[in-house]
């Protein structure tokens, strides 16, 4: 199930990038991604603070653009790529 959800999120990010293309501000991609996730009836939370673990060090209060309840965060970058952690 987690893999299907990941595929749906990445698919939504690809759809946003396919339509908007590169070079816009991250806030534009964020708004479009949230709209796309809503169109696909996907539940998400926006800009929720999370802690990220990196090589044993906790980086507090990071804010991914969107996150799924009980799921890893996904960050859409201005260049149209996405990253899950």
C-alpha cells in the first residue's frame, strides 16, 4: 500500500511539472501540487513541522510542502523534482 501511495504522490508531482514546466517559484508548485492532490481525492496536510533524522542527528522543525497522515513527507522542489524521506 505504501508503494501505491508513493506512486500516486510522485504522479501528481509529475503532472504538475508537466503542465507548469520549470522555472516558477516554489510557492506556485506548492499551490498546484495541493490542488492536484485534492483533485485526486488524496488526504494531505500542508507545511506541518516534522523532525528529520540525518546520520544520527535530528534536524528539528522542517516543513515539507505536504505530508500524508502516517506517511513520509514529500517535498516538491522548484526544479520540479520531488523527494521523499
